[in-house]
C-alpha cells in the first residue's frame, strides 16, 4: 500500500519547536488588525478605529447642538468663523481568537498540515500576547470544542505552546456545531482566525455564518499540503487505494495525468467556492501550502492581506 502523503518528518514535541527565538524576534514587530470597528469593554494598548476621547487626533467634523464645547477647535474658528469638533482615536483592547481544525484530515502531508496549523496558531498567539491584546485559543473536531480563553501578557506564551502540543487530531471537522460554541465563547468583539483545510462539504458555510453573525471579524486560513496541491510532483502514481481519513470510505484508482488534471480542476473550484463564501459574508480568506515559511507568511503575506500590520 502506498504511503503517499503520510507524514515522514519529526513532529514538534517542545514549545521551542513551535516558536523559535529567531521567529519571535520577527514577530515582535507585528500586531493584529481589526478590519471592523469594535467597542471594547476596557481600555487597552490598541488604537481603535472607533471615535472617542484619546491622545491621538483623527479628524474634524462640524459642531452640532449638544456637542461638548471642550472639543471645539478654537484656532479653526478664529480662521474660518465656523465651529469644528476635534475627533480622536480611542485606545481599546482587541480580542484575538485562534481556532484550529483538529480533525483527522489535518493529520496529513509533508509538512504535516496539523503541525503547520499549530505553529501558525502559536505565532499568532505570541503576536497577540506581545501586543497586550486578549487571546483565546480554540480547537475543534466532531462538533466539540476545546478552549483556552482570556489569556493576557507575554508570560502566557509557554502555556499556549503546551496547550497546542497536547492537541491530537481525531474525528470529523464538525465546524457547524463547533461554531455555535465558539460564537458564544467570545469575550467582547474581536478578530477570529480560523485555521483549517476546509475539507468539509456541508458545514463550512453555516459555520462561518454563525461566527460572523456573532460579531467576530473572521479571517479563514485554508491550509493544504503540497501533495494535495501538486500530487504528480510529489510522486502520486500507479494503482492506489485512497481512504477518506475522516469517514473511512475507500476507492481504488489508477493515477493518470488526465485524472490528476480533473482533480486539480475540482480542487480549484472547491477553493474558489470557499473564497466566494468568505467574501459574501465579509470574512477574510487566504489559501496556503503547509510548506510555506511561517515568517514569510506572517511578515509579508498576511500583512499584505490586512490581518497583520
């Protein structure tokens, strides 16, 4: 039986293997960006898009009856003989949620998709904790959710790493049911990064609707392995028995170039549909291969896509 796609590299066993010192130094320059306007419950270290009272000037607007005259710009009045109010950017806390798909379909590939997801989640968690944001971690499969909520401060970095190392893939994705739990678990509004291969035929759309509808600013990172993206380049050939990792269903195929081309066309259609679903409900989306360099993904790609700055 072919071992195509079976993970053959060492698996992370220590926190330092999820997040090394070199990567940490690069991540210290990053912060998470909320694309929507949020109202936090307590003040934090973040300058929000929400208009309020703070030390950073944002804009002017015309005075209307009932406005607080303390914020009239009298210098502008002296020049224009019109009343304008100063508007400021208010500092407020951002809540970051990171949700990892820990279903069996993630336990695949070189590099392994689940290992990649844990390293990415660890990096995002470190960015949030280092930037004085509030962090919540989630892992989901079969509709069940493991949670590690309400983390603050860089000192919790190792706790996040140990939690991630203890996760084990099992069962099906179950995003629809899991999203109900994640939706009700948030503490204030914020950004939720969903890391998954999105290989769920039915529950993805409904799950995303739950998350967006509950107030999360959702960003989906779809992770696929090199073998899934380019099977011929990674040695898929001959007569094979393919087994669905989650359902156990099997089929026998003879790999030919036309068959692989058809598969890649179907995969592209599937990924395009996910992108369209995300766009329609206002969620961000990016598809990555598990062999992409984590630092490059974070420092370059996700900054260009507006998740980080």
